[in-house]
């Protein structure tokens, strides 16, 4: 077992002139004693590093029948003979910068040195080792922002042909130019100006159009926003719950369950983004509603919107999804409009498409709410609610019966359904559940409690249980 002398620990001189030093190995020390002739006369036991050296020295002195006379602290490492500071200076593009002024400051404020980079953008400054470690270095050049470098770290050591010890500090610096190229910003500004001028032309032409064309133009922009922005956005919110889960929703598999749950931080982020999505859906519906009333085309647009919502419910897969049946759905829109007694034109076709996409997003949103509920019961973020009018259009209200009798509770295979507030909910945000009542009006089934914006999904959950278990309420 090889030991090495630990020169970082103090040396102790004993009263009889012997010297106590220390050897180290791994996490252990041991005291050793040399007499005045340099002969090893004592070797102590291995001891942990946490035992103070003086204790080990006192034990050695006691064993030799003497005491400690004095303590000799280890000498600080010798100062280098030369401090060498060198490096290169370049601009943002990697070009060397000549004639850069370099100022080196030391802890002793009287020690200040100056140098310039050469014509190749390099510099080297050799200073006396007695100056100590540089405090900071300043690099300055015309047409460039100055740079200060502090907390310098030694890069290495070497010796010269005179056997002088050299501490090397290599510092490469990049200076940023003060000459800012504004050509790109000017080009962007010209593009913005052109866009404003184009808007002026569009507005001028827009004002001259009939009300129906005006609303069609606005709805087309809303439609593209829904298709190209909001639909991918809701899919991105569902993705953290698992690709199988998302695919099951796109394939309209009932009662799909998340195959993974994000952590609480991600859940919070999803809820915040989900609330922004709901606010956008509400805003879109409000725009449609207000513009329809202002332009006096309310009934036609809302009827076409409702037709689109019903069409979405009957599609085998969501439109605009990778496997969506959008082409076949659009081909049937005109026929559906004619059957519904709604005039077929660009406005009504556009309204139907908006209804299809709105309903698809709302369905996915409701499944997102259920996934969030399943993965996290308590999140301190309020859930935005879908606009009542839009929710009613999408759901036809939860009291609507399958035979369209609005005066009776919804009935299914002998069961009736009702929505209740969860009274044992400890969250400060409302949760609801659906329950199925048999023919004696006794609750026999209950859904999970949910923050879902649309209570219809809770009823659909009960219907799924009734179907899979072949239950009857009568």
C-alpha cells in the first residue's frame, strides 16, 4: 500500500526536536515522525480525513513521551515567474480584428498594462509573476462594442529556456460591430407598408360588396383559421396523453382512455392552452352571430351552421384529420342544404363547413377535459366554458330526447338521464356527473365526475356502459 506525503497539512515540531508529518492514501491520513537525523522513528494508525491533524500529532507525541513545541503551516504555492496573457480577437463573422486596445488590471491597482493586437488580430502580453492573477481585461476598438473579461481562469503552465515558470491565460474574444446593417429591416418595413396598402385596397373593395358576399369573405377567413390553426392545436393538446388515445379519438372509438399521463406541470400548461382555445371558439361564434345579425342574414347562417354540426356527428372520422372523410362530406353538403330547404350558395356552404369543424373541435375538447380529469383531479386553474349558445347548438341541450320531444328528459333503453353537480368535490371549480334513472326514477348508474365543458359526454359514457352490459331501465 503506497502512501504519499501530504504537503497541504501543517508540520509539527516536537519538544525533543522530532518532526511530525502526514501521509495520505484515498480517504485516510497517518502521522509519521522523523528524528533530527531524518530517520523515520514512528508510524501512526490510519485515520479518517475528518480527524484534525493536530490530534494525530498529539497522539504521536504522546507515544514518544514528548509534547508539541510548534506548528509550521504549509507554504503557499510559489508564484510564477511570468504571467502570460494571449489570444485572438475576431468579429461576428470570424474575421481577425487588428489594433484592438487591451487593458489588463490587477488587484493591485498600480499594476496596469496595455497592449494592442497585431495586424493578424493576435496578442501576447508577458508580465512579472509578482503582479498576481489579472483582475479584469478590457478590449476596445473603433466601430466595435467594448468587452470586459473578469474571473480569469489559468489555461496551463509551461517553462521557458531560462527554466522560468509561466502561468498561461489564453483569452479569445469576439467583438460585436456597432455598424448595424438595416437593409433587412428596411426590406421588412417595405413589405409591411405594401401589406397595409393591400389592406386598404381590400377594404375599399369589401365595402362595395353586398352583405352576403361580405359575410362570406369573413367566414372564409374564420374557416381557414379553424382548419389550419385550431384543429392542429387541439391535437397537440391531446398528444401528451398518448398516440393510441389520439388515434382512438380520430377513429371515434367510444370511451377512449389515455394511454399515458403528463406530469402536473405539463397538465397545468395544457389546461392554460385549452382555456385559450375555448376563448377563441367563443370569439369565433360571437363574430359569426354578431355579423349575421348586423348584415341581417341570421337565420340562414345559423341554420347552415347547425347543419354542419349535425353532419360532423354523422361522419365516421373527424374531417381534416389524417384519415378524415372530408372530401365525401363536402360532396354531400349541397344535397343536405337542399333537403333542409336552405339556399345553396357560397355563404351557406362555408357556414356548413365551419359547423363541421366547430363540432369536431368541440368533441375533441370534451375528450381532452375527460383526459385531464382522469390524469389530475386537482389543478388550481379555472376551466373556461364554451359559449352557452354554441354549446346548445352542438348539444341540442342535454334535455333533448331522441324523438325530439323537448318537454321530456332524455330517454335511452328505458333509462332517463340527469346532470348533477358533484357535492363532494373539494376543488373550487365545479365538477358534474351524469346519472341514469330506471323507470321507477331510481338512480342506478353514475358517470365519473368531470370538469367537461359539455355534459353530453357524461351521458354518452353512461350509454356506453348500458350498451356494453346490455342493460335495460324498464
